């Protein structure tokens, strides 16, 4: 009898651990370039296919999004599974409920062609010292903004403690990120020495760039949004120079297409982690009010600003310097006042 109960206890513990490992967590949404679609991404610690059931009635979620991919990946001693699915045929201005393995979430779609919306843009937000975390979550859940753009340096760092820091950060923000899209771009703290693996596996940005999360674009109402990697410049010696050229060539093609449809999508807004212009105390990223390599290039490699100027990019957002600065219109180190 003692051996029997001992075996039963071990079996029960094993089943509880297995069930907990297969529960979806760190659920978050992302735009993929079509307001009738919404990407949903989640993490488990156990292999297994999940379906996403969704609909406008919480008691009758009769639409099904089958996973497009399950990716097994390892960070140190911890193995995770990243799951990705896309909810399609969404109606505009509608509240949807979705369920993954018994967990229910909700979000509201934007209008079919939204001419105004609110976006929360920030960078360099850690898990342990995220002084603005509570305010971001509270204001987001209160409807103060419609989606988020995080311009790099996420959790400090996603890969710390075999990725457990990233897990904790994504769990903390799950109530918000599961309700509004969370768009990200890599910063220097996403470099884990393994080709930004935690950043690549945890998120799913539009893959119209180079089939990963480093650079991409999407249209939303009157704005063409472009996310870019400044880290190709920051780590060119570590990862090579080819990525700079790949992104540069893609950017010029993307901006050319954006300019051609400017009558219907008049604004072009770009974002990357490191700033082109900055006026804080001297450091290697901010010498003489600029990041020269990122702005104009060096050693035969192209910078970003000439492409921005040629296509008349309207706004550029960035982080990295842990300081708030807002400039007059500026191009090629010349500032312009009295312009609209």
C-alpha cells in the first residue's frame, strides 16, 4: 500500500508539473499589416499544439485560428516553446474574445481605416526598475492608447537568468499586451551573443522585412510605420556588415513604395533604438550631437538619414540615451524653425 500511494503521489506531481508547463502564458498581440487580422503569440514550457478560439460572444467563440508555428528554443538550461497564430476576418470597431487552452482574453479592433488613434511609445524599460510600468498598464487598460511601440531595451534583459527575466517581464505585462498590440524593435540589451535569440523567439513582428523581427513596416490609417534595427550598426564587428546593407536596400524599397501612395497614407514615421541626433553628455553613441555612423555611415557603409531625407520621413522615434529630447525639424545637421 505504501509503495502504491508513493507512486500515486509521484504521478500526481508529474501531472501537475506537466499541466502547468503546457499552460499558455506571456500572451501578447501584434499588428501584421491588415486591420482585419491580429497576430497572437504565447509561450509554454511543454510541447503541444494549441488552437485559438475567438469570436464576438464570450460564450460562443466559434472561429478558430490554428497555430502557424511552434518553435522549440533554449536559453541556458531552460527550454521554451513559442506559439504563433493569426486571427483573421475581424470586423472593425468590434470587441473580440479569444481563448487559448481555457484562458480567455479580449481586445477591440480599430476602425476599418482609422484616421486617428493613440500610440504609447517608450524605450529602455526594465522589469526590476520599471518605474512607469504600473502607469503604462493602468492607462492602457483604461483605453488611453490603442497600441504600443517599444523602441528596444526590453526587460533588462530578456535573456538574463536563462531568460527568466524575460518571462517575468512578459507575465507582468500580459494583462495589457494581450489586449492591445505590442510592437517591438531590438536595442543593444537584446544582444545576447546568440543573434538576439530571445528577442527573435519571443516576438512576431510583420515579416515583410527579412523574415525576422529586426526590421519591418506596416500601414495603419494615415501612417506608414517603419521599425528598423540600429543594432546592425552597434554590433557590425560581431555580426558582420551584410545586415546593414540588407536593411538599407530593403528600407529604400519600402520608402519608395510608401512615397508612391502618400495621397492615401500621407505620414511616414520611423523608429529605431539608438538616436541619430542627441545632445546629452559625450559618449561613444553621442559625439558632437549625433551618432555619426548611424546618421551618415562610415567605411563605405550607408547611414539611415539620407534615406529618411530623400523620402521626407515626418517623424523618428528612438531611445537608448535615457533622456527626453524633442527636436525642431532637422536634416543633415540643420535645424528648421517656423515650419509646419
